[in-house]
C-alpha cells in the first residue's frame, strides 16, 4: 500500500479535488511500506473564460422576425 501526500494545501490520498483561480503547481509525494519515496508535480493551468453580451430583449408579433446578436471578448479567440 502507498501513502500519498499533497501540498497546497496539505492533504493525503491518491486523488485531490482542486479549484484554483490562478495557474497552480501541486506536488505529490508517495511513500511505500519500505519508506521509499518519490515526488512528482501537476500543473493546473487556469484559462480566462470568455465574456458574452447578448442583444437587448425584444418583442415581436407572430409571423414577424428579428435579428438577435451576441458579442464576445476575453478568453481565447477565435470563438467557436
């Protein structure tokens, strides 16, 4: 059996749920029953999310049409 120790913040277990707000490096150290250890890192890159602004609300009559639109910025263009 192995023991796992994470930093940032300190915790144990083979899995760790993280919710960083900026790019963060997590370091895990594993130890076996003989006390032998190894360490590795995981970098979680946090990307900026896009912002969107939709056109104003509109009321139309049955059978009519209108154009609606959206404008995006931030994140990583081109937007798909």
